[in-house]
């Protein structure tokens, strides 16, 4: 009897989930006008409305989520189309990638990566009081980033660098390098350029040197090396710097959703989020995420690390739901991967505070340089 009652409850719960009434446009408009945010707290759960204070409490508790306030209606359309495709027999398969084969071209590029350049970029980036996506200093930081990559790409007619604007002050930045021989699927490297002080997001000091200043400057320097070397990819290559990751993957979710809606094919997506800290007394590693990723791309990433980095590769403990921007792309069915600075529990303990600086014991530029090497190799091997 207990089993039957439990089964009945489960069936009722399933029925409620399957037949739950979608959130209406009127509800979206009304609640958004009140300042409420619509959050997806789990992969299978229904989205819930939260106040800004409740969102901050979730962040402080370490909860991970998508803020889908601006993308809910688009996602409903995409989910419907996806369901129809699956019903028609169109199922996706795991991505496959050829082993690294451009060592003679890639290896010389790695020697052109400059720690001093990355130090200079990070000095400017961390000089803003914070890079919170809703603050003026966060908006100013995104303007600095766009100016910086436009300076790097100036004079290349095959490259565009532009802001992707959102409904909050801070923009994301996208650099697109056209493929020379064909359109083809796009390869994307991403990082989030925002930072947060969980004690006082709007006004608190948040240099964000490691989270995610390191990933941000790794990609700036990767772009500089590829452009200055005259590299012209055969298939499209893009660099993304996202706004609002710390608020619920806002920028990457908006961009990944827009790409999916446009039917853009993505060959591979690599996220760099925290690459500069080594816990004193622990070995240096590249710890790749095992969940919410494409296993084929992860296998390729392992090969890249072995081929082009001095560091050993290990598999991290699970990252969990919505833990960084790669989850936005994984959510849309694109192949994703994320190499991380160390095993969780041995990563930077100073993030999300005024203490996230390069002066902490354990910050290592030589460690972060290895991730820039991986980024150069990823970009070249997949687009040459």
C-alpha cells in the first residue's frame, strides 16, 4: 500500500510537471517590472520568481542557477522545436575530433605568449572598483575590454569586434574572425569579464583577478598572438567575454540562446574560468570538468594539454549545474569543455571578495600561462 501511495504521488507530481502552464508574457512583463528575477535552479525543475535580495542570498549560499528572465520565451520556442525534431528522429550524437596535428605551426606561437602583457591587461581590468554587471564600473570595464580588443584587431577586414548589449549596464564583447575557405561551424573560446563582491555587489571592491580576470586576459593574449602572427582560420573563430556570469550566467545564456535561435552551428566551445591559482603544497594540474560537457571534446582537450602544456591533466570533481558559462552552451546542445586551475577544494579561496588579487599566496602567472597555451592550441587546431 505504501508503495502504491508513493507511486500515485510520483505520477501526480510528474503530471503537474509535464502539464505545468508556461509562464505568460503578461506575467513576465508584470514581474520583471517589479524587479523580480526568473531563475532556473535545476535541470528538471520549474523556474521560480525571486527578489534581488533572494537572488543575492542564493549566491551567498553557493547555489548555482540560470537567470532566464530575458530568455524564457525564446527558450520555450527552442524547446518546442527541439522536441519536434526528436519526434522526427533527429537525435544528436557525441562530437568527434581529430587528434592534434599542427604542432609545427602551434608550438612557435606559444613562445610569443607574454606574461607581462597579461599582467598589464589584468592591472587595468582589476583597477575598476568592481566589474559587477549592474554597476557603472562594470559597464566601464566592458567598454575598456572592447577598446582593447578593437586595438588588437584593427586593420584586419576579416575581423569584427563588437559589444553584445543586454538589458543591464554591462555589455558582453564578441570578436569574430571569418573563415578563409568556407563558412563552416564556428569555434568559440569564452571567459566572463564580470566580478562580484558578495558582501556588497554594487559598491564593494571586487578586483576579480582570478575570477575571472585570468581567463579574460588569457583570451586577450591568445587573440593578440593569433592576430599578430597573421593567422587566418579556415573556419570561423570567435572570442567571447561575457557579462553577468556571477548573476546567473546572464550574458552567455543570452548569447548562446541567440545563436541557437539563429541556427548557428558550433563546432566546439571552450570556457576559461579561473586559471591562476595553485594551492601551496599541491601539484600543478589542469583539472578538466567531467560534467555538463561533451566527452568527445574533453578527450580532445586532454590531448591538447598533453601535447602543448607542461602540466599534467586530471579529471576534476563534478562542477554541478550552471557552474560557469560553458553550461549555457551545453544547454543548447553544443559541444563544451572547461579546463580549471585545480581540483575543487584546492582552488582559489579568495574569490567573490576584495581579496581576489594577484598578491595572494598561491597566485601563479606561470600556471595561468599554460591555459593561454591551451587556448592558442584549441583555436588553431580546430580552425586551421
